[in-house]
């Protein structure tokens, strides 16, 4: 064991692409704590070194600055592919780069998985459902996506990545898992990523007006990052083979207007609400059906929204204090 009591060499060698990002860094924490040897690969386009700083001196953790658009040649037993900007602000800033990461990057990691016979988990997204006509969204729903809209670089990139995974599985017997991740929040979110939770918290802590798009009745479902990581690990550890895509998210639904009011209250803020038109192709409702995850993984989220938001507000409060 090392000085922290973590067993060394008792786990697997795991590659986490995008491991310095929001969800990826929490996943790296969990995998190291479980005794795995973790190789974190990130090009720091949206990831941050501060997210994995506590792991840099750990014997079971290695960091490699690399863009998965270029091939990787190494030995690993498991691969988590979380390498892609996940917020509209970031993925729309360079749409071609986003498509390359989703398509060429996924091909490279699938090729690596095939060569070394590793299991690979593809972090897909609820965005594959687009602006859904079916509610809540089941994995069997094919989605309603605009292939040439401003969100298409991400939506269609992730849909193509899923197709690539399935074809590598069919053609080359690659051991795949596909997680369709719904809105996730928590500490280490990027303060400028444009996501609704981080936008509202940063604005509330600064006493600024919170921008609500549309009339605020559009809804989302928010999953705390610790619950999401447990779901990803459970899916990767699922030994019965590829079960199809699996929704991971919190089925508790809340309107954006209600979320804004709740965050203002929890932050002790006097912020007001400012309404603007809905962005193009912005979904009206988004909520996962997690029956498959509950049935095959025994997984469901446990963190209540109010408690998770308090933890996230505390994180941003400290972060903004250090920045100022």
C-alpha cells in the first residue's frame, strides 16, 4: 500500500481520455481510490490541471498531455472515453474540432481497444435525443436532431461515435459499453462553460441577474457528479456484455425557472431573473428513463438536488474567492 492506504498493483490499468475534465477528474479520483493504475489523457482544451492536481504525486496516477485525434500506442485493460467539450459554449467555439474529437478520436480509441483487447466505455450524451417528442427518453427512442443546426457538431458527433462503437463491436468483437449521460453538475464544473447550473451559481454569487432563456418552463434533470461516476464505473464493470446504450442521469425533473429561484435562495443572493429568447434547437424537456440502468446495474442516483447544489455553490464560492 502507498502512504494513503491505497493498494498498488491490485487493480487494472485504466485509460481515462478527458481525465482532467469535470466528470473525468472525479472518475480518476474514484478509480485510483479503488486501486487501479490510471493513465489520464487530456489536451487541456477544456480540462484543467487543478482538477487532477491532488493525484499528480500518486504512484497509481499518470498524466499525459495528448489529443485523441492523434493515435495512442500503449497497453491498457480498460478505456473510458470522455474526451470532448460537453457544453455548448465550448463545443460550438470550434465545431470542426468537436466533430474530429468525436469521430476521429473515437476511431483511434476503438482501434487501441481492438489492438490490446481492452474494454471501452464511450461517454455519449442525452443530446443524441435532440429536442425529443418522446418523454421521458428511453434508450429505444431514436431522437429528433437537426443535423445541420448549431448543436449538430456535438449531437451528430456523439451519434456517429455510438455507431462506430457498435460497428467495432459487430465487426471486430470489441468489448464496448455506451453511457448516455444526462445533465450532470457538481464541483469542478468550469465557471465559464455556459451550462445552466454553473451560469446560475456564478451569477448568483456575484449578485448578477440570471439569464433564463424562454419563459423558464422548459425542464431538465440534474445528476450529481458522484452519482454519475458510480454509474459509469458500474456500467464498465458490467460483465454480461454489451447491453445497448444505457441512460445515466437523475429522473427528477425541474423547470429552469424553478432552478434559478432555488439557486438564488441557496446562495443567499439578491439576483433577479432576466428573460431572453430560447437558443436555436434548445430542447424543451429532458428527462431520462433509467429503468435499464436500475435493472442491469442496480444503479440509481441518491444525491438530492438541494444538497448537491449546496456542495456546488460552496465549490464555486471558494473558486471565485481565489480568482478575485
